[in-house]
C-alpha cells in the first residue's frame, strides 16, 4: 500500500513539473499551461473530451449500420 501511495505522489509531481502558470487563456481565462506546447490545460482537456465523445458516437453509428446491413 505504501508503494502505491508513493507512486501516486510521484505521478502528481511529474505532472506538476510539466505545467506552469502563465498568461491567461484567450478562451477561458485559465492561466495553467503545458510547458511542452504552452497550450491551456483546461481547453486541451475539454477538446480531448469532445473528440472522445465524437469518436464514441461515430463508432456507435458504424456499429449500428453494420448490424442493419447484416
């Protein structure tokens, strides 16, 4: 159990090292950004979530059409 707690703490520290507070985002106003590409963390998260939902919906439609065609 102690190892798991240490692993979670290290992961948190690594994530924090990859982010910084910079200029406010033009879209949402958040200041937390990624060091690698300077993108807003919140906007990136929301874009990824929207893309996931689109992929999921597309897969459901494709699956539905496969079932109807068979």
